[in-house]
């Protein structure tokens, strides 16, 4: 199994993997050895689509070598490109969109997976969550973080986004199901739980429970040392959520609140349903109630119709140090979304100029934030050996800042390590074990 895309896809892959394991399947890193190959796909950007179709071409070679093997494509691209994919990749045996996963076991049964329990000696292992199975070097530590879906779908219909068309309307998952999954993950060793949804703040169960109420309810679950979530839509992000977070002793001190633009004209074109004044007012209350937390965001520059004056408003908010970190993108048209046909489109060279300017402003703020940790001792949740230096370990603080530190037998198998920070960089921190 290969997973492309966001954390929700990784969580979906986790669910599919458990279903397959419960029927007696085990995972291999080499597709040449697989009886069934699964791609869980992303359609959010054109680059993600291109990579999936390229990978399908590679997997055809394995199918040709093993004619009885099966190839399943799941996820958003399977939903978006159902007919196109059958034409472009006729060697694909089945397609399952995000709403079709209840059919997965029946599909495996049709393909000859007939058992109803894992082999007695089989240990469950997650397939790779990277784009290159077999090169996920941190598998031994993956269980420390668990992704738990609380909603499916989205009904916001931002004009740049394909997700509502591929994942369908909003559905809030039963709180008892959410609690049961969290308890299973904790029993399996999870220390950090990330609640997932296209818009977690839209959570509204038939029982009358909203997102703030769900957060308070989850407080009673023992063993969750860090609780966090992705992602919040500013329209539905309210003071009740902030107040609930202030009550949670295990809430990770970080909040992701996508701004996208600081221009009301652009926000209206995006159909974001809030003004920049409303957004900044919510940020002010967040800072008041949760001092010391990290605020991160998403920003799109070069959106159709964005003028220089519109862009300068975004640059001003970023330059003011509003965010500890930002994920900044130059607008890329997605076929099938309203924004793809809006005019005027911003020239590519201008998009890149704006992207570089906002990145530079944010880098300054991020560097100052990281430098504030020098001399402090921080608690780090282990990720595994550093991918760039095998003599060092890497982990994440509660603020989600990457920390690297010397690797030794004394600490490399601990879930948490205390690290005294002595250096700061734009990408994160480094230090010595305290």
C-alpha cells in the first residue's frame, strides 16, 4: 500500500490496513511480492495527480509479471477520475472513492482473501505512509502518533478546492466510535492523538455534541499525553473551542487556522465566509486565552483577481509576526473548481515573486520563534533516527517543532526525551539530551 496526500488519507489507509489484516493479509514493502497493490490517492493539486499516474505506470510492470495480482486505487483521485482512469490505466482492477471503503472487505473476498482473522503469528504493521514503500525508516516509531477521523467530507465549497466533490458532504462520526478508536490506539502505544477532518469545527453529531463538547468529552480518556487536531475553518472556529482547549491538560500547544489571504476581496472570491477582521479577532482571543501556543496557517498567493494591493495586505499580516509557521503556496488551478476559470489569472512569474516575498517575511517570524527556545529544556516525542544524519534522533515538541539530538542506546527507544536546546534554525531546533 502506498499513500499519497494528506493526513486524512494516512488515517484512511490505517483503516484499510486494519481491515485487510483482520482478514489475514500481511503487508510487504516490495510491490513485486504483493498479491494486491493499493494506491491511496490525492487530487488536491495537479502535481499529486501526475505522481499517481506515473506510479500506476510503474505498477503495471509488476502486474504484467504477475498476471493474477490485483491493483486497487483508492482515495480522492479514484473518485474524481473514475472514467478517465479506466481509460488511462485499464490495468487497474478496482476503484474505491473515500465514501466506498465499506466495500473493501467484500472486494478482498472477491479476490480470494477468504479468511476472517489474522494468522496466529501475524503482527500488525502499518504499510508505508510515504510515497516510496520500503524507505519509511521510522516504522518502529509510527505507533506513537495516531490519526483519528472525526468527520468525513466538507460542505464549505471554497472555490479553489476539489475536496467537496471527491469526499462528499459533511458527516460527523459517532463520538463512541471516536472514543473506541482512541482507546485502541492508546492500547497500541500511541502517545499523541490527532483528530482529523476537513473542518473539525463543523463537527455536529445527532446527539447534540459539537466540537467543543467533543474535546471536553475526550478529556476523560486515560493515556492520551498529547491531543491535537487538523484542520479548523475560521468561519466555525469560535470562543467555545478555545475555552475547551484551555480546560484540557493534555492539549498540544498548537493551533492550525488557515487564513489563505488577508484581503477581503480575495477571501470573497475564495468563498471563505469570513473577513480578515473576523479572523484577526479570533486570533486575538486565542492569544489571550492560550498564551505560549504556536499558531500556524495556510496562505495562497497569486489567487485569480489578486491585485498588488490585495497581496500587500497578506504580506503585512505575515510581516507583523502573526504566525509561528505558515504553509505558503502559489495558486495552482484545479480543473473542476470555480477558481480555475476566474479572470484575470495572475501570471506565473508574479505568483513566484509574491510567494518568495511572503516566505521571506514568515521565515523571519519562524526564526525568532525558534530562537526563543534556546536555553530551554523541551519534551520531545520521538520520530526516529534523523533522515539526514543517522547518528542523531529527531522528534517533535508539543508546538510541533522538529528537534534533533544525539542518538544513543540510552534514549533512542524512549517515547519522550527531554532535550536542552542550544541551536535554532528555520527548520527547527537542535540540542543535547538533558
